[in-house]
């Protein structure tokens, strides 16, 4: 009876799957990871550019500040400050450069900074021979305003 049994051989396992090329799911995961890395790089680069632009604008703004706050240098400072604020305002709104008088002060005061107290100084003191303006307080106000604009309104620029 033992002679009628078939001859059995050992079980052989198949070869393990090769490491290359990977399965389609790994390709998809790799493409997704590369896309996420690319997107993260673009966001990092935008943020870096925005921070560099903000630092450059703040440094330029601080360079406007006269060394001595006296009535002789106040008109030149006010003219430079007004020009700088208008340049920043044009980046926020294209027609801001054409605003004048109360409209200009209202546009500057949209964050509630308090430019209304310096309306005369910003509108026409640059053309007077001497200006009676607290340059330190105006400079601090304009710096706070610039920081608010950089944080909230110039993100897209």
C-alpha cells in the first residue's frame, strides 16, 4: 500500500517581491509628499519675502526720523513721512495716492490710530517754514500704523 503513494516534495515559498519598482500606492504617496513639500516651500518663501519686505520698510521708515526734533527739521520730516505713507498706501489701495485732506486722514485712520490729531501737520505743514508738531509722538503713531498695515493689509503684496 505504501508503494501507491505519490512522491511528495518540500514546499517552496515564492521569491519575495522586488523592492524596485515600488507598487503604485507608493508612487502615489511619493508624488503626494513631493507636492506637499513644494507647497510648504512656496509658503515659506512667501512668508520670508514678506518678512524681509517688512523689515526693509521699517528700516526705511526709521531712517526718516530726524536726529533732532526741532521746528526747523519738522517740515522736511513731515514731507518725507507723508510721501512714505502715501507710497505704502498705494500698495494697499491703488487710488490712495490721489486722496487729499479729510479723505487722506480718514484713510490713514482706518485702524483707529489717531491721525485726526495730526491732520493739519500731515496735510500742509510740509509747506510751512516752521511746524509746531510733536515729531516723536507722530513718528511713534506712524510706526504703529505701519506695523498694523504690514500685518493685516500687505499680506498679499
